[in-house]
C-alpha cells in the first residue's frame, strides 16, 4: 500500500492549518500593537508642557524656575504661558506664585495626562501679561523675582505690552521702574 496514508493523523493538515492561523493572528496582533504604539508616540510629540500642566491642576508640583529656584505647592491654575502655585503651609495666609512657563526648567509631580487647548477653561487662555495686569489692578504688594535672581518687593502700577511699571518699596523718591516681562521669572504674594 505504498504512498497512501490511511488512518487518522490528529495533527495532520488540519493541525498545520490551525497552527498557521494562530501564527498569522499573533503576527497581525503584534503589527496592530506596534501601529498603536507608533500613533501614541506621534501624537505625544505634539503635546506641550502647558497641556501637561493643565491636566495637573490640583496636583502638588515642584517647579524649578530660573531666578527664584524651587517653587513648590498646589498647582491651582494654568494660563497659556504661566502657572499659578499656592504654597502649602500651616499659616492662615499661604503664599501664591505666578510663574512664567518660559523660565521653568523642570517640573516634578505632573500627572500623566494632558488636556488639549480646546478643552481648557476660558481663563486658561489668558497669559502672563494678563496675570500681571490683574496683580496691578489689585494694587497689592508683591515680590517680583527676576530671571537673574534679583528679588524686588514692589507694587505694580501698570502693565504695558512687554513690561511692568512698578514702585519698589526701597525707592526713596517713589520713581517707578520698568521691568521687561521677559526678565520676570515669577511674582509672589506677600505673606
């Protein structure tokens, strides 16, 4: 009975086809996972720091900032190019910071997500100059910290297109100073 196989081979051709099908499914799944990972990496390339910080509002963060150094506390709000941090303390009046994102060199404590700009609250679209204008409107004393680490206790009077006019506490003749916005790393409340 040469050449004819009679008898049931449980693994025969049926088993071979089943094995090939499983290999093909595994290959397809691996390709799909690679495509999803590649898309995720491509999409992440478009995520900005401000979008990561928007997702982190409410989190405890530590910002390293050129000039003031470490600013740590609860991230209370994020604007288009600035972050608002409230220091956590036992005092009745916690100090608040407004930090220019352009001078942030490192962030610790940000959550893993991001919030796209079209999902931001309306107030988040306001930026650094708008935050400083609000401080000027309140006429509250504050501490201006420049990028060169100079600290000036002052009171903002007006904010122009690219500068702040302010009256330092140490000015004997009450002559206002003009400081370019680009030179201001952060502003802290007094308290």
